[in-house]
């Protein structure tokens, strides 16, 4: 299945993209794509529900705003330096174990929402990544069984403010968690529709120029390893997102480095998972509602 969420920010409704190309609003199913949905076998129940109910569901018109394809999860776990050539362009040795950091869930946004350059930022960067969505509670999982815990996959742009990340005590989470720094989607593609997640082309363009173009076959640590490894240190909950790292072509690695400025357009995609488009805008204070 191809699942999506649509509508106004934080008021999104659940939808399904049917094989015939119709996008339908499945609000009548009565559930959002959140931890409870995945925990209670929501994917399986939805498969059973759709044949008898899909034709009665409203059609979602083209041009609707997509939200994050997963409602706010308990955590977004990211893997750093997980492509050998990206490690090299960052001037770092390939890691012996996965490099793990978190991204605040408040960074989640829709795949085509504007990316806001944070206040005082001069080094906002991009990172196209394959995200894995967990479908079952996972703790101390063996690598051979790890794929049984996958619900599906999504496209993620792991935006990063490099000064905040690398030059202020080396605490990566500070450079990863600004609002709009985690556009996710447009679709959650269930794992049965992805023949080999370790052989997907992923790419990113800046203002029409392709600057990231690689394959998940270049991952240092594959998905089973990551799930097993992370589950040794924390419980992974249904709906949690693991972002598996980015290939070479980030702004930090360019000579000289290139970072986002207002008006820049970032487009990205992963084979079979859809595409995103963000326009960069400058941070501005929010107007208080009275």
C-alpha cells in the first residue's frame, strides 16, 4: 500500500493511493497513521477494510497539501556517515559502528512545505535519505529477524545546520532539530511493495542542478544491521522512524561549501517512494494569535 496524510498542518487526515491512481480520504477508517495504528495491526486491518469501503471514500484532489506520512512518532533516529563517499567528503573515516543521533519530532513537516532557515543560521544544508518506519515493538532484535519489524519506507530530507551541529560542542541534535528540518513522505510505502530497499536510486537537486545521485547499495550499514544495533540500546516503538544516512553531494562537502539561502529550491526523490520539493525561506517571528 501507499499511505499518505493530507490537509492543514497538524490537522492532517489519512489517505491511500490506490493501484488505479486514485487518492482517497480514509477518514472513515477512523485512525491516523500513528503508534497505536501500527501497534494494533493497522496495516493488516486496513488491507481488509479497503475492498469493501474504498469506493465510498471521498477522492482527494490533486494539489492538496501532503503532511508527514507518519503522525508524530516517539522518535526520529538518524544514522550519520553511512555512505562511504559521504564520510570521505566530510573528512571523516568510515565508522566502525553506526553513528547515531536524534532529530526532534517537532522538526517533522510535509514533503513540499517550505524549509525555514533558522534564526542566525549561515550553514543550512540538505541530505536526501531513505527512512525506515518501524511496525512492531523491537527490543534486542537479532539481525536475521530485523526485517520482520519493518512497516515500510519513506523519503526523508535530513536538513542540517552545520554550524549548530559541528561547531557548538559537537552535539549533532542541535543542528538537526529546527522546525521544518524533517520533511517526510509523500508516501509511506509498505515493505511488500519494495523488492530491495538496498538497491534504490536516490537523488537531490538544488535550483535544478543535480548534486546528489547515488544508490542505497552504497550503505555501509544496511537496514537489518541498523534495526538490530539500535534495539540493543533502546526500544523501537511502532511508527518510529530510522533515517539511514545520506550519500555524497551535501553542501558541507563542496569546495567551497555551499549552503541554502532564501529562494533556493530543493527537489529530491527515491526510486519508487516519490519526490519532494522545498523552497527555502528566512526565519521570521511568528505572529501571536489573539
